[in-house]
């Protein structure tokens, strides 16, 4: 039986104090099991970005509890949060955050340097991550500023895989991409989820993007308004091939 990788209990987040206090999250409760592909969706101002920062150990709640892979991260110090991010979470952002003059392989292997992985192992691990992210080997030696936006995002996905994190957290990962290229990136996430059982949490304001997940949590005004299984997606997931191209 799959274990809970994320447990949020009555998560609250407020900014300011007294008359100027603004409550952004008003008591968020949900859990995500290992191997799920979940989209957290909401419009601007809904609280989804604040929740993303808490899930990513970039911030702490002002109330409630947050457990990640069994560890309570609700009240950790900044240094402890940094350790959690390095050990437990692979990030994929809207901005690709790649080193423009470094090769694709170098960009992917960089987290392994900070994780003190021996040099002789880094290239092998990075190569596997690129393969898992469906990134063509012919482009591994290219600098990241020599490839397309869709390819850059798949490099970022590969980079999120190298430390074998418990969670991949993707924040608006298709925001800088056209619809065709975004579709390929979303299928890459689906392939990682279906083929390798990766736990993926996708933050988005786009219903079309959210529909690629197997479960959609919809946030509005700091509250969860719906939490539904994407039954149509679950039925269809084995009926179509996962496309790969070099976009």
C-alpha cells in the first residue's frame, strides 16, 4: 500500500499583523500518496503559490502541520529547510534556471556536486536522468543557450531527477512554452509518473495543464473547493502513446 508522501493538516498562512494581517491560506488539509500525479490549480491570488512555497520547504506555515516523507517540516529553521529541499524535493520552475554557457550534461549533473557525489559517478547519473526525461543524446554536449525552450525544460526536469528525490514539484512548468511544446513537457511528466512511479505535484492556473494529472486540487481564496480524481484521464492513460520529439 502506497504511503503518504505529503500530509497537510489545517495549513494556514498569514502575512502582516494586527489590522494589516492578510490570511492567504485558511486551513488547507489534504494528503498525497507516493506515486501520485497531482495538479494544484487556482487563479492568481487563490493561495496556490503560497501553498507551493510551503510544499517546497521555501516557507513555513503560520498554523497547522506539514509532513513531507514522514518528516514534520512545519517549524524548521531556514538551514533545516534548505537541507529538506536538497534531500527531498526536485524543482522544475517556469524559468528554466539553467547555466547558459554550461553543457546540458553539466547543468544536469550540477546538483550532484552539491550532494558530494564522486566525480566519476556524476556523468553516469546525469546521463540516466536525461534518458529518463526523454532528452535526445545528440544534444547532451550543447550549451543550454543553444537549444529550444522545450528542450531546456526537459533539461530542468532531468536535473530534478538526479538526486532521486521523494517529490518533484513543478511550478507553472509550461508557462514560457507554446502549446505544442508544453504538451510534450507534460507528457514527459506523465511518462515519469507512469513508467517510474515518480510523485509529481504540478502548480498551475490553466485547466488544460491540470487535466494532464490524475487528480486535481482546486484552490480558491485560500481554501480547497474541489479535490477530484481525473477519471477521464485515468481511463485514457494507457490508451495513448507518450510522444517524444526534439522540440
